[in-house]
C-alpha cells in the first residue's frame, strides 16, 4: 500500500508540475482539475473522478496544498447536491450538473424545510403536479441559505397525495432563476439575514431533472441529510497569506463571498475560544463556580473535537456518513449552549449590551442571541436524539400514527 500511495503521490506531483500555473484563471484551473479527475478523486471514473478511496484522496489534497493550488469549489453544490446526485441521479443528471458543481460555475441552495412542518420534513406540502415533460411546483420553503445567489436548488416536493407521507415525495434539481420563484431574506434576532424564505408559484422543473424515481425522493433526501450533518465537522478552506497568483486570489475571493453569509457562525457556535480569555481578563477565573463552568466548556469542546476526528477517520476509511454525524451535531449544540451560559455568567448583565463600548464590542451579546440556532439548523436536537437512540442504541422507533395512511388524510398544519 505504501508503494501504491508513493506512486500516487508521484503521479499527482508530475501532473501538477505540468499543469499548475498560478496565473491562470480559477475557472481554467478547475476545468483542468475536472477533466483530469484530480478535483474530486473519490468520484467515479466517467463522473470527473478516479474512484479513489478517501485515504488516497487525502494524498491528492496534500499534493494540491503543497504547491498552493485550490481544489474543487465549496458550497451546497459540493457538500449536499453532488453526493446525492452521485448516489441517486441518472447518468444524464450526473452529466448535466456534476462538472459545473466541481468548477463552481453554478451556485446551489437547499429547498427542504417548510414553515408548516417544522422538524417533520416528510410532512412537507409543497406540491409538484405533472404537466407533460415538466412539473408545476407550488409551495413555500424556508431557512434557505444562499437562495438569493443560487442558480439551482435541491427541491423536495410532494407528487403523490394518496401515498403515505414518506413515499409520495420526489427529489428535483430545481432552476431558481425563473418566473414564479420569489426569494425574501429573513431578518434574524442577531440582525443578520443569512436565511431566506422561497415562494414557488406555478414554477416549473423538467422531469429530466428528477433525482431518483418518482415518489422515491425520501431515500435521496436521507443521503442529503446525512451529508448535511457531516458538514458540522468540515473546515473552511484556507489559503496562505503570502500566496501569489491569480488562481489563489480568485479562489480566496470566491470563498470570502460564500462564507460572508455565515460570518456569524462562530458566534452561533458559542465562541468557546473566548471563554478562558474572558474569565482571565475579568478576574472571574478566581471564582470556583466560574472555573467549574469553564472546565465544562473545555471538556465538551475537546470531546466534540475528538468525535469530529473520529468522523473524519471514518470517511478516510471509506465508510459512508452514519449516525456519528448526529453525535457531532448534538455535541456542537452542547458546546454552544455551555459556552453561552458561561459567557453570561462571566460577564453578567453587561453581556446584553451591544456596540463598540460593550464587552468584546458586542460579540458576547451576539453569542447569546445566535446560539439557539445550533439546536435547530440541520435537524433539531430532538431529531438527533431519535437518530442516535434508534441507530446507535437500538431503541424502538418513536410511535407514529401517520406513516401508513394516504398523506391527504393526515392531519397537518395549514
């Protein structure tokens, strides 16, 4: 294996020596990556990949990093749409979308959650009615990050109201830039507006852009959700500050524009990194009760980090996303809440102040109003507890009375 991986490293290195030019455009570079298969080496041959294991793909990533070359694009397209299309999409859908996801030519968003179904995603009521080779879509989606900039959305819609709720859903690649699609930003209590609500009124999507079989969208949705929970353990791409060249500059600008939407996420995560410095500079580190809370934050943070490393090791070993994603998601919620409680205890009533003269220039106040989002986004804590109980502990499924009846007969919010 060592010899094989040495040969792999040499092969990638030789290819980079021939093709890497830091002054080419980012689009030119990613086109080379796509056509060579080195951009997403775990993808299958014939789908702009090489069929490598995650462990071998890590070697490719190391070689790209060694020369300072950016990899594939980031965002919902790469993290959620591509894995689902690879597993459930037809050859035509793969051919139509995967390459442009890799190169970053198309921007994507997720059209799953609805205001009337809460955590019961399978209770969605956005409908798609067949009209020849197309579907007419009507409904409302919510919590859609990046919807204003997106070219496509991954859409769940109900196509059969006489089937039980999990079996009447179809998964589509949905074109966002059309009449009948209205995107409205949502103002949050921390004054950011990174989410949107999307109204669909007689919008259209081609049947050729269906992912999986008609009425079998729930299986594809589960693939997306498994990868979404894994996003909690992923890291933002970083570029050397002294890196020169057009390619890296354009990649850094692209990443900065994408992550601008998520600039408040460190506060959402609780800013555990500020807990010890805050306790020290305020003198509260001498308080035994504060010290105990600080120790709890540190314990939870380290445990979450180790679980994240275990999850990454599982990916590198070729294992698909599993319930460990729920463990990581739940751990992130615990770290966030524990950090917020500790910040409040350290700072006292002044933690509610914002503005330039407030604690950490308003950072602590932003933490307090941002942390509730962690327990909701990407599947609530209650959902994660159910997944862990059923898939890890082997507990019985939560009782349900609406899974075998036609969906049109199921009581639901209107």
